[in-house]
């Protein structure tokens, strides 16, 4: 069984949400995608609501906590 790129992205985002707190990332549920017309998982990223099939790239930016610095 092959997993789709959309499902892979959704699972990666869910793992990120489980492991970290984000003020600018929120899962919104499933709705019809404007891109594919299929039922897709939606996320709020910043001020934008996007279907997972419209997310083309995930990047993480590590922010050093000042309390960890010497």
C-alpha cells in the first residue's frame, strides 16, 4: 500500500503538533480542497487556511531558547 504525498504531509504535521507547541499552526479538520476537489485535511498556517494537498514543502526552523545558551 502506497501512501499519498498529502497523507504523508498530514502525518508529518500531526507529529509536529504532538511534539511541539505552535502559535501559528492548527489542524482544522477535513473539507473539500480547492486544489483537487477531494476531501482533504486542512490546516491554519499563520493567517491562511490551506488544504494539505496545497502544501508543497515543510521546513523546520530551530529556535535556540535563550535559557539554553551559555
